[in-house]
């Protein structure tokens, strides 16, 4: 069941629905807040729109790198599984 959460990011009050649970939502909000801090320090920007765009790009970059690594690991596991099945069949 989805629960409503009230959060504030970049000075904006937001209401979001999630069925992920309190801890997960808090972790997501904390992660984004940390990214906002990092971007503001690195870019020196106070413009909320610019910071939000840079945070989105940063998180998208992390996601795509992790998705690529996950695919590589999945492909390797599939390959090893197929090799093991061949070995078992040969025995």
C-alpha cells in the first residue's frame, strides 16, 4: 500500500507516494540531498534548476555505469552456467 511522504528538496516542498517503506524513502531523500550538497560545492551554483539538472545527470551517469556493470556480471554468470551445464552433460 502506498504511503504519502512530504519532503523538501532544493527549497521545494513535495508530496510523493511510495510503497517502499519509511527507511527506503528516507535513504533516497538523503542520497539526493547529499548529491545536491556535492554539486553545490563543486559547481558553486545556487540556482536550484541548474543544481537539479546537474544532480539528475550525475545520478543518471551512476545508474548507467551500474547497469552496465550489472549486465556484464549477468552475462558472465550466464556464460559460466552454460559451461557448467555442458560439463555436467559430458559427465
